[in-house]
């Protein structure tokens, strides 16, 4: 009986651990009739240099996420919007590394990759004494028809 209980506990623990995977991407559902298109913003960066993310939500307002020193190298946000809809994602970077960093912005509609933008974040020039490193903001828009 103890072996059965132990086996059952291990099975429940495994199912719980697997089901918690990727819970960070929480959908923001706008109040009202639940019809619309799933739009997912995805940002991938080669180093944790993101300081601010602004994105257009389904209700046409702007969502904002301020990053701390430990900014993620991958960020996703899923919203529900009615077509036609123009997505907008603004990302502010502060490259504190001695190397050029790369980023990719992907826009998915209903789970299918609809548009991609890639780019580089250069090494900023050395600022005057006492001044912070310069930031660079990149904006990405895409029309969902």
C-alpha cells in the first residue's frame, strides 16, 4: 500500500510540474463579448538589456511593463483584439555590455507567426562622468486584418 501511495504521489507531482510550464504568458481579456483574435507579442533579446516595454492592448489602451536589473531575455504577452487591429510594441534597451546585442520581435495572430522584426542594439558611447548610459527605443507596428 505504501508503494502505491508513493507512486500516486509521484504521478500527481509530475502532472503538477508539467502543467505549470509557461504560465507566465497570461492573456489579457478585455471585458465584453469573448470574440476576437489572439494576438501575441514576443520579444527575444541576446542579453538582459530591456528597461521598458509598452504594448497596445485590445481595448486600444497601452500596457506598460518596467523592467528591473534582471530583465528577461524572452518576454511574451497575449491579448484579445477585434480585427482590424494595429499592434504596437515599443521596447527600450540600455546596452551595458561591451558587445552589440540582438533582438527579435514576433507578432502572432491566432497562434500563427504573422510578422517579425530583428535588429541590433549597438554599444553606446561612453557617457560623461556621472551620466547614465544612453537608451535606445525600438517600435514595431503591424496591421492585423
